[in-house]
C-alpha cells in the first residue's frame, strides 16, 4: 500500500470514536453479513449505490477495497452503480488523488474507465459510471449499500441482493463552484473512508 494512503488509514483507525453510534450499528450489520459469507467460505460482493454513480458510490467502492486490504480481509469484491449513468466526477477523483491514490483514465470518452491504484502489488480499482444492474456488477448474492437518500428512496428493492441497507452520506456536489468545494469533497472522502475502515475493523477483531 502506498505510504501516504497507509498513513491516512493508520490515523483513521485511531478515530473511530468520532463515528456516531447509530452509524456503527449499520456498519456492524454489514460486517455481520461479511462474516457470514466468510464462514460459508464464499466471496463477499458489495455494491455501493447512489443516483449517478459519480461521487459517493465511488468513494465507498474504493475505500471498501482499501480497508479490506488494510485489515487483511480476503475475498472482498467491491463494486458501485447508480440508477443513471453519468461519469466519475473530476472533483471526487481529485479528492482521492490528494489522499495519495494514483488515478488515470483508460480512454478519453465521456464516461471513461479509471484505474484507481492504491498499492503497487494490488490490482487497481476500476471506476466508471454505470447502472447498479450493469453486467460488470454481480447479479445475485451481494450486499446493496445505498449511499445516497435519493437512490435509497427510489430503489426500495434491489433484485438479486442478499442484503439491502441504507448508509447514506451528504452530497459534496452541493458545494461545487464554491470556495468550500475541495474542503467538502475531502470531508466526504474522509467520512466514507473512516466508516469503511470501521466496518472492516469489526471483521478483523471479532
């Protein structure tokens, strides 16, 4: 794992007391799902879902991958999707780059596939906007993690999901074009990172 990202994770791991108790309850339900899959010797598929699959869902996809690697939890496969197709937002990409991720686009299309690298020895996380039902995502036996209120309200049922759970975060999009833009993107990136770290710490320690 790149040193800057490792140091970032080390610090987050000392700050779990900042996560509200009600959030921890939700995260522990996801941890229980993963532990059950591990006990059955099955891979765990997680799909983070928000409306446009452009910001929060990509943060969650990336940080679930990083956190599972940090805690040595194997057979975790993290994906993302939306109910509309747009593109991985440049401000979200920039927030991850400020943490230390190496990110490059595989094409110059309107919706490019991005390689998000966090470790020289690991495969990159592939990020691009798509429907949650896209063929690139699991079609059954997965946990659907709803990371925005709109997607949570508009998708009361996610076909194929073993578990559907709301873990919503505020949208940094509201601050685009303002002096607070980078601060709010960094804040949301960190909040999601911390909660993914807490989630996988519960699997590691129980």
